[in-house]
């Protein structure tokens, strides 16, 4: 095996090519995961029908599969929602406890 520099000394590898390749592979993996999740959802719904022979059980399995598929498809939306909630929660000031708090059971520690 040879390196790129050994192959041709004037050859330049641009980071853009590497980033394009990485983005392409990331999208391919995301599509593969989504396809596998769809197949698993279909199998889960069919197994729910096969085991229970119940419309309600099958409907619950279908709704759960749809919820999981929606979550996988919308990871960016969920990531921004979680990020905004964490940011909002960190803006709240800390909880202050009175200095005359009762001692905890055991070694007599106090909450402060």
C-alpha cells in the first residue's frame, strides 16, 4: 500500500474532498439506520398481531413504531428541542435552602 504523497509528490488532498466523503457516508449510514428501523417496525407490528390477534395490541404496536420512526427521522428537531430546554433550565438560579434546615438521618449532614 502506498500513501498519497508517495503516489504523486505534487498531488494535493483538499479537506473539502474529505468532508464531502464524510458527509456522504454519514447520510448513507443515516438512511441505512432508517431503513432498518422501518423493517423492525413492520416486524414488530406483525408480531404483535401474530401473538395477540388483537386490534388494540396491534394498533399500540403500530403507534409505538411510528413514534420511534418519527424520532429517528427528526433527530435534528429533537436535538434542538433538548438543547433549548437545557439552556432554559440552566438560566434558572440555584435553589437556596435555609440555614436552619433539619439534619438528615444518619451522620447528621445538613442541606446547605
